[in-house]
C-alpha cells in the first residue's frame, strides 16, 4: 500500500469547511484540481469527478462514496475491473483545531499490484492536492461567517 497525505489549517470551523467541500456542483468556482463534480456525497453514492492535474490530461473518475460524516470525513473509492490490480481510496479528514480553525488532512491510499510503480504519479497528485487545499482555504476564509 502507498499513501500520500497533505495537511492544511483553515481559519474556519469544520462545519464551514464541510459546507464548501461537500457542495460538489460549486467546485467549478474554486477548485483547480476537481473542476467538475456531480453526485451526492453520501455513503453508497456514486460521484462523477473531472480532475485536471497540473501535469497531464483531464481524467474523469466515477468513485463510490464510502464515508460522509459532515464536518468530519469524506472518503471515496475506485476499483479496477481486475480485483487486486489497483484500488484507490481518496480521503478528507476534518478536525477542529485551536480557536476557530480546522485541520484538514487530504490524501489517497493506493493498493494493488500496480501500487509500487506509481511513485511519480503520487508525487504529482500530492502537489495537486496541496493546490486544492490552498484554494479551499482561500474560498472558505473569504466567505462570510455565520453568527
């Protein structure tokens, strides 16, 4: 198994971060990596995501949501048609930080026979995830807060 993980602190509550992260149709207005997102972030739901990696061509993904706990966690998985070849779990973990902040961990776990050969791709993905994190922080911190 290979794992990549990025973290960022956002000056907003987990609920405020979740509201932006889970509003998939609006990702096109702020997200440089996932520019198109459709579906409901609910367990068992199927998403359609159009990613635009910094290095490479756009890719359409159809993952299944395995966890969606508001203000806490969002995870989805993709599996290849050949079991054990390549399985990917993408995750977002939100944790309340000091004051009015949220610590966001955003990453991916890759398993299967092809996982050991994905080093460069995972490094590029980590850069794309970090860019998405920065854009999420800018979007959430610029939004008016709820009293």
